[in-house]
C-alpha cells in the first residue's frame, strides 16, 4: 500500500465539482450511443438500428457526448472562488 498522496489533477478525470463522473452527467440518449460505439464497438449503422433512430441522430448524439465531458472538465478546472470565513 502506498502512502503517497494522489497525483493532483487525476481525480478530476473521474469526479467533478458535482461529485459525479462526467459520463454520469450525460443525457441517457447520448450515453447510450457513446457506450455502444466506444465500448461495445458497434458501428454507427448498428447503433442506429439497435436504438431505432436515424444514422444522423447517432452521429450528432455521439458528437455531443464526446464534447460534453470536455466542457464539464474545463468548467471544473476553472479557479475556485475562495470565501473568507471569520
């Protein structure tokens, strides 16, 4: 067991200010497309057929799903406002 503290910044890859992983913050429709294509290795056409949606919808949901975590992490990386408590 290591007694070293975690590397700064690594925790932000999985948890944000909300305490949830960025992927957990995606709308279900985007998450479903992302998981089928990125993890399950389905093609765009297979994903469209499985979900019963047009191919163009698969592509737009995937694009949004890929951009959403980046935006969440970028927002989380902004300097926090400090509050002085006396």
